[in-house]
C-alpha cells in the first residue's frame, strides 16, 4: 500500500527523520511517501504556526489526491488540517495525536502526555476533548523544549523527557505515556525501557493503524462533512490548487 | 476606536456587505477597517475551505498588527483563525459565532442556530462545545442554502430562513435564534420582527462586544497560549509575513 | 438609555459605591438607576443570605417593571434573582458573574476567579456550570475577606487580593482574573496594572454588555420560561407586589 | 422523630393535603409538622414564584431552627430554598425533586419526569444537572396542568397524566416515572398500578429517606457552605428573623 | 420484610460481620438473610476478583429468586453483579457504593471516599461516573489497607483511616466521608465522632434505603434492561442455576 | 504472533465462526487460538448473561496466561471481562466494542451502532461513555434479532440489518455503521457495499488493532489497576484457577 505521510511544518530535516521513523515500523508492503507544505513555519509551536500548518496539510492532501494514496498520516501532534485532508482524500487519514490517544486508551486506564512548549498544551487539550479522551488522558505536561531542538536529541534531552514522564506518571496516577511531538518519534523505545510502562509515539501508532484500517477495507466516508469540497471561485496563490 | 473586520473568504462583495452591516451598528467613534485574505475560497462551506480561511485570517491579522487596531472581528461563523489572530494582535479579537452564542446565552435559556449548508453544522457544533454552550444551544439546523446565494437574499430566501427558524424554535423548545452565517447579517431585524423572539446576528453582536471590551480596557493576554508566535524560519509565500 | 442597577443586598453604602462604579464606565447617554431591596441582609455570603437577596431582586425588578427601564444589571456575584427578574422585565437582564465570565471567556483561554468568603465558592461554581464555563474557568479561589470589609479597601486588602490572584494564575495556568464580588468594582484597573493580565470586574462588564445588547435591539424573550409570571393569589407582605 | 414539612407556597389547602400524604407514609414514630411561608404565591410555576418560595422556605427553616426538628422536607418540585434551609437546620434537609430522582435512580436505568406547566421544565432540568442525574433522567415532560388544578384531581386529570406518562416511557425508552409536583402526591399508587412501572412521588420518597438518614445518625455538615449564616445587619421585614 | 444481604466475596467471617452490622441498623421488622457465593475470592481488590464476585452475586440472586425476598443489598463497594441481580429479583436491589453515594449527596455539597487498595480507586471512579456523582464526589483516596485486614480493625487501623479522612477533607474541600469498603461497616460512628462531619457506611445506608423503597411500594421495573433473562442453553457448572 | 480470541459465550458454533472471521482478516504470521468459557450462557443478551460471560473470560484469560499469547481479543460486543483479562495477561487485550468504536471514530465524524436485542443497548451505551465516544456515537439501535439467529443469517436478516442501518444513518445524521454483535462478523462487507459508508465489524477491527499494538511493542501496563491480582484464598470451583 501507498501511505502518504505529511509533515505539516517546512523543516526538511524533520520530514526526513519522521519518514525514517515511519519506514522503520511500516509493514514490508507499505511504501512511505513523505511530503511537506510549500510554505509556512519550520516548526509548529502555537496557534499562529498551526493555522499555516493546517493550510499546508490541506495543500499537500489536495496535490496528492489523484496519486493512488491508500492512507494518510499527518505528522504533527496538533493534527492540523485533519478534517480538510479527509475531504479531499479517499482512504483513511489519521493524525498522530489522534492515533497516539487511541493506542494509549486501548492499553491503559489512564495516560499522560509529555510534550514540548507549555503554550501548546491547550492545543492538545482541545484534541483530547474533541476525540473524547477527557477521562483517559489524566494530564498534559509541557517541557518547554523547542521542537527544533528535538532534531539532535542528546542524552540530556532524553533525561529531561524521562524526568518529566516520571513526574507525570506519579502526579496523574497514570500508567502510560504519550509523546506529544512528531520529533520525539525515535525516543519511544528508549523511554519505554527506562520507565517500564507503555510509551506511545504517534507517528508509529498512526502508521500501524493506517495499515490496519486499509487492510479492513475501511475508507473515509464521502457523505456528510467529509464530502468533497464544494466548487467555487478561489483567489491568489491557492487558486492553482483547485483548478 | 479602530475596529478591524476580517472577512475570511475572498468574496469582495461579501466583504463590502459585511462591512456595511458593521458600520450600521457601530458607535459614532468606531472606524471599521474591512479586510479579506489575499488567497483562498470565495465562501467557506466545509473543513477544506475553512483551513484556508483560517490561514487567511492569520495573514490579515499579521499584516494589521502594527496598524493601531483596537479590536478585531472575524466575520465567518466558523471563527476560523481566531486563536492565530489573538497571538499577533493586542486588542480583543472576537469571532462572530462566539459573539452570537454569548449574546443569545445572555438573553434566553435556550437558543437554536439556523445556518447554511448542513455539512457545516459539525463546525458550529464543535464551536458550541469549545465555548461551553452545549446546554444553551439546543439545536443547529442546516438549510442547504449556499453561502454565496445570500449575497442577493430575496423574499423567497428570507421565507425559507423564517420557516427553518420556526421549525427550530418548536423542535428545540428554544426562545432565541442565532443566524449562522456572516452573509445573513442584514436579515436579523426582519426575522426578529416576524418571529417575535430575539434573532442574533453575529457580526453586529461582535462589533458591539468588541466596543464594550475596548471601553473596559480589556486586552488579549500576552501570556500563555496567546503570547506572540515564537520566531523561526518560514518558507514559501508565507515567509514574507514574518520577515 | 435607562439602566436599572439592582444591588441585591441592603447596604446603602455598597449600593452607592456600585452605582458610582457603574456611572464611571457607562456611556454618555446611559442613566444609571440604582436600587436595593426593602428587606434582607447587608451582604450576601452564603445560601441563606442569597435566598433573601434573590427575593429582594425579584421585588425590585417587579417594582421597576413599568418604569421604562431599557436594561438591568444585578450587582452581586451570585447573580441572585436573575431568572425571576427576566420574567418581569422586557429588556436584557444581566448578572455580574454572568457578565464577567462571558467577558473573560472572550479574551483568554482560561481564567481564575478570586472572591471573598471561601464558603461562597460553591455558589460561583454552580454558576460556572449553569453558564457553561467549566472549561474556561480553571479555578475559584476564596480569600475569606468579608464582603463589607471591601467598602473601605485599603492597601493591605488590595495586596491580599493581588497575592491571591498571582497564586491563582500560577496554580490554574490561567491568563485572566475575574473579581468575584461587586464590592471589588473599584479595584480592577489597579490589579490589572499590577498583574499584567486582564482583570474583569463584573459590574463594569455587565453595564457595557447591557448597553451593547440594548443597542442591538435584543430583548428578553417573552415565551418559554421567561414569559410573565402566571397570575395567582399572593399572601403576606409580598401580596402588594402583584396587585 | 419530628419531621418538618415545608410547603414553599402559601396555599393552605395544599399544605394540608401534602401533610396528609406525608403522614400516610411516615413511620409510626414520625411526627409531621407542616408549615408554609408567611408570604408569597399560592403556587410555584416559574422563576419569579420560585424566588419567593425559596425565601419563604428560608424563613420557615429559620423559625423552626430551635424547635428540635430531626429532619426537614421541602415539598415543591423545584426544591426552593434547599441550601438556605441546610445552613440553619442541623438535621438532614431533603427536597422532593432530589428525593424522587434518587429513588428512581436506585430502581431503574432510566426514568422520565411528568410535571405541570411546560415553562417549569427548565427548573427541573437544572436540578437534574445539579444533582447529577443527566444520564438517568431521560426526559422532562410538561402537561400544562396548572398546579392548583391538582387540588381537586378528578378522573380526567389522572387520565391526562397517565397518557403523558405512557408517551414519556415510550419516547424516552425509560422504565420509571417521577411525578413532578408535590400536588401529585396522592396519585402515585393509582398511576403505578395502571402503568406497570415504578411511579415515584417525591413527598413520600423524601419522608422515607429523611427517616432513613435520621436513623443512620447522619446530619447536615456544619462546615463548608452549610455552616450557619454569618451574622450581619438585616433590614426590613426580614430583620426580625435573625434577631 | 425479608432483606437479602449478599456478600460478593467468599469470606464467611466477613459475611457474618457485615450481617451483624446490617442487623444493628435494620428496623424491628426486617429479617436479614446473609449469603455469599459458592465460589470465588475471599476479598475483592481488583477487576479480576470483581468479575468472579459479580458472577457470585448473580448466582446467589438467582438462587434466592423464589424465596420471597423483599429487597436485596450487595455488600461490596464495587457493586458487583448489581444489574444482573436486578434481572432476577423483583424487589429493589441496592449496591453499597450506590447507597453511600446517594446518602452523602443528600447531606453535603461535596464528599470524599476513603477506601482500601489504591488500585481499586478506578472501580469506584467508574461507579461515580455511572451513577452521576462526578461533581458531588470530590476525591477517591486509597489507603492500601488490604480488605481482609479490616476483619480485625484495631486502633492503629482506625487511626490510619482517620488520618486519611482528614487529609481527604482538606485536599478535596469536602464536607462528608464515604467509607469505601463493606469491611469498614463497624467504624462509621467512631470516625464520625472524631471527624465532626457525616461519615457514611454503605452497608447501613443500603439497608435503610432498601427498607424505605420497600415501604414506598417501589420495585425493580420488569421492562427494559431489567426484564428477566432470556431463556437459552447454559453450559458447565452454571447450567444448574437456570434449570 | 499468537492471538488469543475468547468468545465469552458457550456456543461452540459461534466460537468457530468468529475464529473463521478472525483468520480471514489476520496477517499471514498471526495464529488465532479460539477459546470459550467452560460454563455459562450460549449467548449474551443482558446483564445476567454478561456477568457469567465476564467470569468466563476471566477464567480463559487466566488459563491462557502462561501460553505465550501475544495479544487477546474478547469477541462479544459488551466487552465482558476486559479489565479482568488485562490483569492476568501481558500483551494487549482488546474488546470488540472498544475496537469498533475506535475504528469508526478514526474514520467518520459520527457513527451509529446497529445491534441485536434492544435491552442490550444500555450495555453498549455504558461502554460508549466509559471509552469516551459520547459525541462520536450518535445512536445505538436495537433490532430485536436474537444473537443465536445470527448463526444462520439469511437474506431476510441481512435485509433487516440493512434497513435498520439506513434508518440509523438518517436519524442520527451519521456517516458510518458499527455492527453491535460478534455474530455479525461475516456481514460487514456486504452491508458496506450496499450502504456506501464504512461498516465496522469489531472482530476484524480488534484483530488488526491487536496486531498493530503488538508490532508497536506495546503491552498492558503492569502497574496501577492492571497489576496482577493480589494473592488470597479462593473457594469453590474457581479455586483451581488460582492454585
């Protein structure tokens, strides 16, 4: 199957490292096609960045719509552009926050999220509410590590995350950790080994769930709010997208 | 005071008519500055359109950030880009769905929303949940009137809306109507006279609430998730915005 | 416009100071008519006091019903008698807790309430639930300052409130403060300057929102639960009210 | 034990009939002391009536505070003055809506309320939310029977209630009925026999639960929000109450 | 009346002590018939134990179905088998967690639960959600006292519980304590005397509420989900139950 | 990998057909080991049946605990014994209702459940609440088809289900169907082809999600409420299980 992986930010280095993480966990027959928007911020650390990331995901989803993609993963923990992408793609579309929450909720009674900048906790909180994990998610914890610092995650950074996870498990009385950034994809196994509880990376979870949904023959419904966009005039740089 | 009115779609005709509606209700000392994005769809009738509308609002908010704007209104019922705009603007920023819900909840125990395409009801529903009006809002009703048809709203269209509002009031046992589209701004008084219950237009409500908040000396907080965007590299057409 | 301001307690000094605060923020054309019940406690600091305050508000609303009042504000943070007043008055009726919550929710993602006696926190909590601000309101904090001590708020009292607000902002990770007592009306600007986040006084907010709703031509609906009271025999001192 | 039964309205005929219903179900050793306010409406059918009923309950609770009352029941389905009475009385204080909801929830997975005027459904709805029966209570149904018509409930009225209950059971897929007015106290057994599902009268339920709580040695806590009212000046007719 | 008391675990000593506690509080005319399952764990301290306790309650309820039982109490704080028992018994069936939550909610605005092993807090939490006491129950606190240690509760154990209750009251700002284990039945009065707030034992509460419901002539509805089990083939040791 | 599939009822025919459905969707390297309890009802159509099904699942999970099972699926839509099984098994354990809800929520904004006996809707409703799908699940619809009739599902039965699904999609305004019984496992593709929206069978979904979680290296946490059962005396037939 062909799995489209959209990195909503414009850091090519991060696109490459997320793609590598996805390829590592993907099944033998899964081809990973990694893309990033033609515009926008190099990392998403707030609502302003997120608005551009969402439009960037919509752009890439629209551009890939005719490419025979079987499923799509949006690789930023705010799940920007998820609904927009579902309108223009036929196969399942999964956000990595969404996938990570579902995975953690299938395993543990309560989980905690450890993420990057504290100011983004609100974005994760709203996703928790939207998806219905208010009871399963017992806490969302910022570490104030900038997203781009994750590109070269050394021992100190891993230790910081481990300490934050331990504090979260104790304070929240939870039994699993969700890593709140695509840039943490490579750290899940290390942290799981150290913490002794399940540690969920959303990129890996989304890839496996996308494969599962595709194998089940399940697609995004094309009725209701995920029907194709209604035709209308478009202006400016975006008008090329819908020609 | 200077009030920035952003129409998130790219229909210049709708920008003009919303601006006219805003000027009609604005206080004597309020100057209305109407803007629309440089790109994107001519109307917002789904998630895909909405993603571009949000980025367009973010663009216009960013461009206006140094212009001495005292308050801002986002004139599309999905409140696209609301949080993004709050990060880059100092004064209060109000969405018209937000303003309309607040106004209706101050007046009546229960209200109903009458909107355009049924597929957008989900967007309004999520706003109701986000803002906390799950109990006050007793129903959201699509009429499947395309947004751009509202530009020339004739008697038949008003009659359709009136009939939908009557059905909503009866079915929901509610006592007020919220009009679910900026394009309905001019119809509130007519419908209120016919229905005999409060009919809230979000554009007018947002203008008056923005004036009220400004008079109270209240601003968007610049701590937490509405702090200014963190500096970082930007790519593509958007890089000019943050130079 | 004529704006009726009902102080639900029987402290004439507090009525005067609330009226002064209201006049300071009111628009040029707004006449403030301040009233207090003919009976009841000099401050409202619990459910027992509140029951009399509510009946007192109902009394004053009924007495003012024919006076050409355009809008009404109930100036006690428990919003006593709000629904009762809406049954007998035609214009909008706003409680100050209600108004403050709406204002804070229009500005910040999360706010905290700083109030007087801890035992009244339950009353504020129930209003938060009734109005739907469970998610926006992140904490309600008693200071155990008696209401009547606010009449002569000196430096020490302001410092106590400032310290309580700082603790609340940190503990709740919120970005705005709501002052939980009409007697704090004069302190909002001082506290806002010191705290650097929006500080909302409900009296001022209610006055401006009442003006806004009146300007919008919006009235209390006279169908459903706010229809006029059904006629019936009344007994005792109250029978004069409905004659 | 001495059980104080407060009828919040001023209809002496209704006080007598509620007292009779209470005596019929009370245990051998339970003395029923029935009271009504010295002022206020002859029935409670809306928020305005309710505000006076609550103050009337507070008045009667205060007057009875030194009388050696072991438990108290407030016999109006809106539970007016419940919290106020708890501040001034030592024994358990139960509202009849509260008691009926608890009883129905102990028996059935879902119940429906059949009440009098439709405009009072909002009052019952808020109690359902406050007490936490949002899931157990599947519907609240007005019959638009005025409260005082229940004083002489003939066959036609019983038939109307039976029909409303049948419709409610079917529409709500519920398995028990709560009668939503103290004036319906005498009709529960007849309706239960006809409907074949539990029919709960709040007056009887409150009497038996009050006896149960008293036998358990459980009292209203005198810390927190039910601590005795704080002393302060009182004005007007009510000043005698707190002397 | 005949009151069936089912201890869901297989400790005969605990069955006897619970029965003794029930007899102490029961009315003169109430006969207590105590039973325990023919199989399963000697205490219930987790989900695995609970699954067998629920089947054991179902077994005993089925065996007692023809015995003229007027009401039934399930004496384990997880309320195992409550719904199953309601399908096969005609009279009211009450769990002790259920009864304790209802009693505490009738008395205080907020209560705290003090229970045994921390790992069982999740079970109590789910009951709180199912019954609708999310707002009334402000905290559930494990003490990590094994259930069977309660059989010989000495001074040290009582002191441990008292200390846990004091911490809970302060941390939760609550005004009543619910004891979270049938094995604590004998300790409520001692703890209440020491703490000065209501302390609710579920066994006693369930007995008195069962008597109250029986006196009210209220039964488990035999429509909907509590209709008798549908006949079908049964296998293994359980097949004798339904012959 | 070795995947344990527990059918909670004692119908060997149903165990075989569920196992066949599981094998059809399982990956090449997945071995399906199908088990059923040694006791209990041949189908689960209510709370009483469910209590035995849960104990039966606990029994089979305990018996399989040392068998090198990598993941487990519980194949009854009430997810009986799910938590109990998680205490005694190391790998992921999934219920089929749980898996189906997660899958549907990853695809569509709203879904509807079509199930067997109406009396079991309450069981599904409680799972929806427990798992947090209250907003995603827009309706649960009974068809009153007995579970065992599904063993020989002919054209008429499929037509009944199709009609029920169409009514559900229209009434709930939903965009996906969840089949509410393990016995419907073979019908998903036929119904999906006819309805044109995603139709989710929980057995297939659970198998694929179990494979996904196993591939991700995620296990049930062995801290908190899923720690192994505490050792204690056991009685009767069950004592052999824990020897």
